[in-house]
C-alpha cells in the first residue's frame, strides 16, 4: 500500500455481479450492454486522473490495435498518457494491425476509425517495458512524482497486483449481469482481505461504481 508521500496505484476493472471480469472464452460483450452516458463520463474522469497506464502484455496488444484508430470519449487519455507494459519477455517490435474491413468493424465497434498521428502510433509502439520483479517495479513507480498509476489488466496481471498487495484503490464497475462462470478477479488471493468502501454510485444503465481501499 502506498505511503502518504507516494502516488497510489488504482486498479480499474469492470466485473459482473458474481465477481467475474470476463467470460471463460474471454468475451466482454456484457460490459457494453449496460454502458450509459453518466458511467462513461465517470470513466473519462478516472482516465484523466492517471499519470501512467500500466497493463500486462495481453492487454497491451489488444489496446495497441484499437486505441490509435478509435474515436471515443476515452481515446485522448488512452493515447496521450504514457504506457508501461509488464512483461519479463518484452514485447514485439512495433504493432502489427490487421486493417481488413472485418477487423476494422470489430476493433471500432462499427464507428468510423481515424488515421492516427505519428506521435500516437509511437506512444503505443514504443511503451516502457517493465521486465523486473513486479513488486520492485511498482515500488519504483510509486516513488516517482506524478498523478496516479492506473492499472488496466488483463485478469492475470490484475490478480498478481492484488496478490502482492500492491493495489491502493479499487475502482470497480459492477454490471447488472450474472455470468455464472468465467475469470474471477480475486481468485489469486491466498487469504481474505478486508476492504473499506469509499463510495458507491449507481448509474442510469444499471452499473454501480464502487470504490474500495484496503482496510
């Protein structure tokens, strides 16, 4: 947990009512069914608070194929704020994006895509790569000045942060859906962890934004 002089690490995740962050096959379609203007506005606010985005390599490749070409309220914060990818083996040089019509529709959700600037492409093609021990790498980040550290996942990366006690605040978007099975966010815990509810906000689409900190 961050000290009073350190910047905090915030884990942002969407989850089902029964605690899953993705279906067994990785699908996330259920997230978008309950999206609403007010919940999206809150997400924009959260993204704008970040000084750096951190993620695992799987999420990095998905995001690098989407955000440079997207046109959403979240695009500027995702493209402009520095990225750090946690991967002991590093990442591939550059990003290979399939721009077929079918892939285009999948990536943009049917929205017209945009032509990215060279700076945007570089921000995703050349992120900082953290290869060392997770706790040590995060500790060094927390000691640096700046706005909060925003963790995006994927689920294995998020579980590792949780299990190592590195998360200072959970910002969970709890969606009005029960999946029954899938990838559980907290399944990597070795023992129970008490949390303190900071706030809970109900949005018009049925999502509840719950903010927790370690007790």
